[in-house]
């Protein structure tokens, strides 16, 4: 007899970017309850030292743990790169999922022994998290990493599918696709902001390049893990959502609505003190 678990899933990020992971997870797990924590008082994590990021991630996990969660998703590339391994050990038997490995695995599955270009923030590029994850799975692959900081701002402004977004993406990618010796066969969207720019990226690179969305692949990993460990919510219920931020509930609601795919008001976001 299949068992079910009604407890919520905890998700955290330094800000609103992880809402793309949350949106993807809700799409494949509509019966689940989610608690999302945006640590907006301490963002961005990418400018902090690894020890500081690890400390922030541990605080967020401890806070969500007070809500009796059944699984934790680190929906932040920097925190996943820095803290995932240690948190999987310290929080066991609570399952902990990051966003880097699912994206790397999906890229390797889509294009074995291929040339992969990771679009990410400066912090993620500096940590070489995706490069290391891809090469661990497929030593024959080639990986380059490109910091695209402007795309974060475009996503947060909602300028994701217009001429400005296309021009910015084309400027970043021109060295690779116009006259570069490393012409990518796949693009890994290695920042949780970047799925919002997927259509603009496709317009620039054309149909022949695989685009790997780490938000969707992470959601599928979460679904598989819950099923395998018999932790899925009871069928037939409507999932619930609790949104928390550590500062700036108004801005979180205004910007976060674009990432979550639904309109949010300040009343939808509750402040949390870590």
C-alpha cells in the first residue's frame, strides 16, 4: 500500500530567483504544500564568502525545519554550490536537493560529450559548480562558463522578451556564436532568474542549440525523490503556498510575481526573522 506525507516542502533562496524553481515544482506537484523563504535581508549571496553563505543557508534551513518540512530545496545556485553537500549530511535523514546537479545531469543527458556553455552569475562562475558537475558525469564534455550579470537585472525589471533582452543576450553570446572557436551545443541556464529569458535566448541561438532549464529539471528531481521515498502528498487535495521574506515584502511581491507566474500583493508575503 502506497504511503503519503501531508507535510510541506521547504524552498529557500537569497531572493526571488528561486521562485522559478517553486513555480516549476508546483506545476508537477499540484497537491503539495510549499513554504518559500527569500532571504532578502542578506542578498545577494554571490558577493559573500563561502563560510558566510554556508552560515546563511544553515539559518534558512533551520527556520524552515521549524515548519516540519519533509524535503528541502536549495533554490540558489551559490548556496547549492557551497552548502549542499554539508547540509545533506547535517540534515539527514531530511532529503535536501540543490539546483546545480539536476541541471548538469539534464545537459549531459541531452547532449553527451558535447560543448556546454553555462550562463550564470559571477559567483556561480567563480565557483565552477556547473563545470565540475558536468565533467564529473561526462569527462568527454567541454564546458565554458559565462557571467551574465545584466540578465539578472532584466529579469527583475520584467524586461524578458523584448528587444532589450534580445540585444543583451546577443551581446553576451556573440563571441561564441559569431566567430568563436567554442560554439556551444547546449546552453545551461545556471541562474534561477534566467528561465524568464528562455524565449529571448532561443531567439538569439536558434533551434539547434539545446537549452537546459535547471528550474524544471530540479522540479522533476524533487518529484522523483518524493515518489521513491513515498513522501508524496495525499492525492486529490489542492496544494497551498506560504511565501516568506526576511525584508522588503512589497518589493518581493512586485518582482516575485513575474518569477512565480502570478500576481502577488504585499499581503501574500509574510516577514520572517532568522
